[in-house]
C-alpha cells in the first residue's frame, strides 16, 4: 500500500514543481528520499538501496556524456558563427518565401532532419536553435515553435533507421527493424497529415512577423559570416547518416567549430574553452544580446542532475520489483485489440512519468506488458511501444526526452505541450484505428 501512496505523492510533487516553475531536480531528490524510506520499511538495507540506486544511475552515464557535449556544442557553435551563419542564410534565402507558413515549415524541417539523422537531441541542436532564434526575432509565439520543433524531432526519433530508440525497441522485442519502420510509417500517415493541417492553421493565425531588416546586417557586423561556418553542422549530419555514434558526431562538430572560431572569428584558445564551459554571450550593447547567447557545459548541469536522480529512482523501482503485481493483474485480464493498446499506453504514461527517461520507460513498459502480447506477433508489441512510450516521454516535462530539448532551446518546460500536436494525435488516432479494426475482425469471425 505504501508504494501506491508513494507514487501518488511523487506524482503530485512533480506536477507541483512544473506548475510553479520549481527546479524539478529538487522534487526528484524528495521522491528518491521517499522511496528510500519505503524500501527501508520493506526490509531493504541502506547498502541494498545504494546498490539499486547506483545500478539505475549508471544507466544514465551515456546520456550524461551526450548532455555535456550538447551544452559544449551549442556554446561553441554560437561563438564560432555556425549558428549565426545558419540564421543568416535562412533569413536571406529561406524565410522570405515562407513567413506565412513558418510553424508548418519548422515542423517539416525538423521531421526531415530527424528522419535523416535519427536523433531528437541532434535535431534540436542543429536546426531547432536557429529556428528558435528566427522565431524570437520575428515575434512568433515561442511555445508554438518549440512544440513544432519537438514534434518534428520525435517524428524521426521514432521511425528513422538511424534512431537509437527504434533499434532499442527492435532489440527488446527481437523483431526486424525495417519491418517495424514500415509499420510505423503506415500507422503515422493519418497523424502526419493531420499535423500538417494543424501547423498550417497555426501559421495562418501566428505568422512570422516582419523581421527587423537590421538583423542580417547585425549578424554580419558581429560575426564574420562565411559559408564554411556551416561545415560543423554538415559534418554532424553526414556522420549521423553514416551511423556514427551521436557523441562522436557532436565531438567532431565541437572540434571543427573550435578551429573555425579561432581562424575566422579570431577567438583565442582561452576564449574557446570559456565558451565550451560557460556558454557564449556578447559583450557590450547589441540587438543580438538576447538572441545569440547560451550553451556551455554549465547550462546542462541541472539537466544532468535530473537525469541521474531519475535513473537512480528507477533503479529502486526495479530493485523493489514494484510492478510485479501489476504485470500479473494485466495478464489475467486477457486484453486484446484497443484495450491492450490502451493498457500499454497507460503503463507507458506511468513509466515515462516515473522513469523520467525514454529508455527506462520503454524497457519497463516492455517488461510489464510483454506477457500480454505472447499470443500476438512480436511486431505488434514493437509497434505499440513505438506508438506509446517513445513519443509519450516527450510530453512529460520532467522526462529528459522533453527536458533536454526545452532546456536546449531555452523555452518553457511545459508551454510547448499543446503545440506538439503530432505527439498526442498519433496515440489517439492509433487507438481509434485499433478499436474499429478489432470490431471489424470480430464481425468477420461472427459471420464465419
């Protein structure tokens, strides 16, 4: 009983944190302490709890490395002129032809980028930040743009052949990756079309307003803009397409931008190191002061705390075998069709909220639900995991799938949610599809 009380209290603390703009890490630490007390009451020793916490926290180390690199790459891409160059060329050659469909264009650009490179974090870093800079300068609601960026970023994170989450699901379910991708693309056709209509309508209501004609000039005056400054972003794209690990791709992006910053922007080595650690900011008054700034390893420290503590908390959940009773109860219900998918969705919401990590959420959901799918093709379990856990995580503000992109773009932790249309219309439409397709199947069986 105390476990359910602990879950309810933890969920309330997390919601309270988001609603009151309190650093989520404080509440996660409180949740960790709460479940430590529960574990002690259930007979576990402090040594057991430490081992469980470390076992879970250790799973975050790969993510922490990527977060540190993302902070560093943002800072040095700002300083070297890579991000200013992307913004400049977009303002000169792309934005003038699409100011009235800006939200739609943002969604499509992020869908294409994420489909090519297979990583949501990489998509946000490469194109999300420049698009947010343009949105700030053009007077567009930042929550709308952030929602379009995150929705587009997870379009490819879900179904790209290069996506680590797609590979993870295929490995967990022992299914063929490309069969899964075909199923995912089929199930996402209607949600994608609905998303296009949604962002087109948003664009009409919230168009990109006239950008100050001085912005390209200010960029040229502040930075030495040259086409070669696009090289770090191009390298990351090419390396990701070649299935090079994202941390290696980002590291090469950092090194190339550091060299270009010293050669073209005349930064000293000490300055480059400062930008990598503390981020970039302009000195002295400038119209770009609030537009071109941020990044740095330090900017990701709070996010790293959230990731590590959440993984440690998930380690306690796993060690205490908290969900064994739930697994048995679900198996006893003999769920099929839309009811099975609905149950998987609810479990995914819980694991995404309390696991705070896309990988943990998918692994825990699969462990809880896999026996319920024994009578079905394993590809059905893979598809249901992709249509629940993979994208639902990006709608939980304290889950790193959402926290990292919002932190990277410097936007509200929850304000983007109503505008991340693709992320919630896909589960809804797929639920409707499974409901009516199962009814049609029952009718065919009855007639037979």
